[in-house]
């Protein structure tokens, strides 16, 4: 475990554990308030994220921000956003199991330092890696799980919502449930 946020980030930014380092423009470490009690985890950076070095900044990021803001969550103040892998897989493909395994310790260390009370997994890959490898995201999104003393909820990935807009109402319902859980736990 890293003792400080700075040493963790410095080491992560130099990572060469897998071949994704060969094609990246930037390491996408994460963004938000590292003292937050709410953490969002996606699968990995896309093209816009790779270019800017920030998570969820493209079209799906704009949709995510809109849903977050509707329930008084803001990446600048009260949440932290990270990914399973910190470098963009070529052509935005799903990160391989090997790439996830090479990168997961960065996320584990982020989580240990942040100590979130709630983790929201954005999409199937994050939910399978963090909550349960057998999770069915289309059936189990919006359901709360507890693991290692942390409340966890899977929800649909914003990019999936852009591809299938009919799922937006269900995903927004997940964010309303999240808002209610935050109030129930009195963590903000």
C-alpha cells in the first residue's frame, strides 16, 4: 500500500505493467475529491479521456455529469471517479482480463486511501470486476450490495445509454436510489 496519494499517483503515471502503456497518450489516474465518501468506477479510458488524461470527458462523460448533477453529485467536490484500467485499450475495446489484473492494484490503492462508503460501478466490466463476476448488469443495475463493509451498486455505463437511449430512465432511477442511500447513510 502507498502511504500518500501523491506517491500512488506518481508511480501510477509511470506504469509499464502491461502493453497498454505502448499506445497511450496519457495515464488516466482519476479525478475528483480523494476525501469523498462516494467513488465511481468505470472500465477504462476512451479516446477523449486518453487525450485529456481525465476520466469520462467525452459524450458519455457529459451524460454522466448530467445525471450526477441531477442528484447533487459533482466530480469537483463530493465524488471521485476512477477506472479499472488507467490506459486506453486500442479502438476502445474492452480491457482484457490480463490488463485488468495488471492495473487493479492501482485502483485497490486508490480505494484504500479514499475509504469510500459507497462505490458505484459504471457498466458491466467494472461491476463484474468489483462486485461479482457473474453479475447481470441489465437485470441487477440499481441493486445495492455490501462487500468488505462498502455499499456497492452497479449501473449502466453512460456509453451504453448513448447507444440505447431507452435505458436512460432505468439508469436515472439508479441515481435516484443512490441519492436516497446517501441520505439514509448520512454521508454528505
